C-alpha cells in the first residue's frame, strides 16, 4: 500500500505544480481561470492518503469545490479505495461511471474523456508491467481530441483544462506506480501549440454565481436530482453517505438557497460571483520579464497580487487535523476563527518531490527564473532548490537566492524585484537589484498573544504564561539568522508608537519608499487606525495592505500584524 499512497501523493504533486497553467487555459464551461486552483483544493486529501479509503472519500466530498473539483471528487471517491494492481480496472470503471452520473448534462471533451480512456485502456491491458505506455498514449489522445469536441476550446485554441489536469495527475501516478526509469514527458512537448489562449478569443459573458453546497435531504429523497437540475447550469451532484454535495451556476443564488432549503437541511453553503478572465488584460504588463520571479507563499503576497505581477508562489501547507490545504488557497477568516476556538493548527512544507516538480514546471513555462527563497534559517527550501539545481541540466535557467526573509519582508522583496524586472533586459541587473532589496527591506511583526507561539512550540510555556499575565506584546523581526526579538510593548497603542518610531528613523517625510502592512483577523483596525497614521507621517510613500502569510499567522496567532518597508532602491 505504501507504493499506492506514494503514487497518489506524486500525482497530486505534479498536478499542483502545473496548476497555474491549468488556470490560464481554463475556458470551459466558463472562462473563470480557476480549474487548477479548484483541483488543488479538492484533491488535497490525496496528498497524504494515510487513512482508510472511506475516510479519504469523505474528505474528498467535503473539500470539493468548483465544477472541475466536484467532478474529480466523484471519480476519486471510488478510485481512492484501490488496494492494488488487481483492482485498478474495477475502481477506474466505477469511478468513471460515478463522474458521468454526477453531471446533469455530461459531455465528451472534458476530464470525462480522460476517465473514458483510462477505463477502456485498462480493460484491454492484462500485464501490469507494460501498462504505462498505452495508458499515456490513450490519455494524450483524449486530451488532444478535446479541442475539436467543444466549440469554446476550438475558438480559444487550447485543450480542456480539466482533461489536461487529469492527464498530468495520472501520467505521474502510473509513472510512479509502475516504477518507470524516466520521468513523464513535458506537457509542452505533448500538447505543443494548444497551451495558450488565442489572442482573438472572447468568452461568452455570464452573470451567474458559482454555488457549492451540501444538503441533507428530507426522508422522502424523491426526485432530488430532477429538482436540482432546474436550479441552474453546470450542475454536479456528488453523494456522500446521507448528504449531497452540489455545485451549480445560478443567476439567483438567494432563490437557489431557498429551493435547497425546501429539499432538506443545508449543511454548508458558499456563493461567489463568477469573474471571467479578460484574456486581453491578464497582468500588469504583457511584456515578459528577462527573469521570471518566483517566491514562497510564506511571504505575505496575496495570490491575486502575485498573478498581476507574474510572480509564481510556492506553497506550504496548513494542517488542520487530518486535512491539509495549500497555504495560499486557505480562507484566513476560517483559520483564525478555528485558532480562537482553541483548535491546534500547524504548517508543513511541500514534499521534496513536489518542490522539484514546481521547479521543473517553472523552467518549462517561463525559462530563466529567479527564486527569491524564504530565509534558510526558517525552512529547508533553499537547500532543496540548490540540490535540485545540482542534479539537473540547464541549471542556469533557475537562479536561487536566499533572501534571509519571511512574511511581509519576503513579499516586498519579491514585489519590488518583479517591478524592476519589467524595466530591464539584464538578468544580472535583476539579480543585483534583488540582493539590494534583501539588504534594504526591514520588517517588524507585532504579536498580540504569546499563547499561540507556546502552542506551536515556538516559546516555552513559562515564558508564554508570564508574558500574557503581564500583558506583554513582543515585537520580532525575521532576519537572516532567524526571528529576533526587537522589543516589548504593552498595548496596541504601544505597537503603533514602536512602528512609527522605526519608520521615522528610516524615512524622511518626503521619502518615496514602499511599506506593506499585514493583518491577521484585525484588518479593520490595521486599515482604519494604522494605515492613516503611517500615511500622515509618510505622505509620499507607497503603502499597501495585505493579509499576513498564514505560515506566520498560524504560529503567531490571531491579533498579529506586521509592517515591512523599504526605502526607494537606486
């Protein structure tokens, strides 16, 4: 079973590494650029499949989100129960049927076509050791065919994003399971010319909302699916024990919820307006930088802002009981609420294999890249990246820099470097600028309660107890040598005074540097109190607001806020 577990984790790692590409080419059923994101969230239980298949199946139903995530969950609820090579055929066939049945109006040309190719090929193959090559060929052809099967894909000139996602997952899964001597072939070789949206493509407009809900139907359970199909478009229904997980696109979410209430108890509900991608205006500039900027999500750089500046984020994971989610895709409000209730949360690095998949994906997609790595004093990411460089060819494509930073300081270094990278064609100048930014940027983190550092093992219990008893609030700074205590204050007012004093020592009133304010669950206070005070002192400076990195927030706790800043770099 360990090989199966490792193969599931390997498949998820490969899928995760290509998620940004999957988002970029997502046009069906709506062009909302979230297929890769939704699949990373929905299939995260497969990353650590250490529990029984029934438990994983339930986790998949609970975590499934979006159209692609719910369809994939329907398939994997059966497939995750596979126990060995002998029942691969049966579990793929049953998963394939469940996926088709989950969709109100299923059609070929989506991930369903890849499930079909898996089932058909496995039914015809009886020798496990020779399974990989025909499976890969069949899945590749299924993905290529999607362009001609769906009009939206043909107009956009791409393959289906969900189908490609399943190809990437299963190519890696079976490559690992059958112990192939060489890694999978790059998707850029296999699907050349079909991985970029045609510049003339304009998606059909929609005013729909995306609804994900779970209902516990009443005892009658009569015509549930038929009733649900009348509520909107793109309906996917995944059954899990006594509940139904529902994904639907609807123009009237209030009416949809009311109708669901009439069918049973609504156990969970999320509703989000579908925001379509304008493929003519994707990022800050259409001009590719000489070096693509990469950094860790441990920096407080929101995913949306990273995308706007073409910065790739490498995630750590937030661990909540048996569940793990990519850091940049977690809901901070839920995270901090759980911490305040006393739940113990922690963090974990992506596996070495997953990090290697990301490095390969980045080089394949962007060419020369600069990885602004979280400080080596905080994680092993820097050593992992260097080891990968030494073991692989074309290492000049991937430059790794130990920033010595974390949290907002890392985010600010990445952001101002990405901006500079747009203004020069010299890779060496960009690297030199990044090094200057690492020296120039400072950060002060203001912790509200020490008990969260104690719970995470970052502080002795006695220190935490007496600190809270005396209402002491430490101020720390992430440095190249690790986190250093810079002072102690007794109140928020003291925190703000400390911050203003540090800024006045580093800036003049006419300085035009950059400041990044970060909040945990105290956005309203940071934006309405701290921000105006800083603006009054430094009217010429750029002041940005961003959520605190959850890697930091989970360890430092609710109430924490932070200030990173850098003078203008010449």
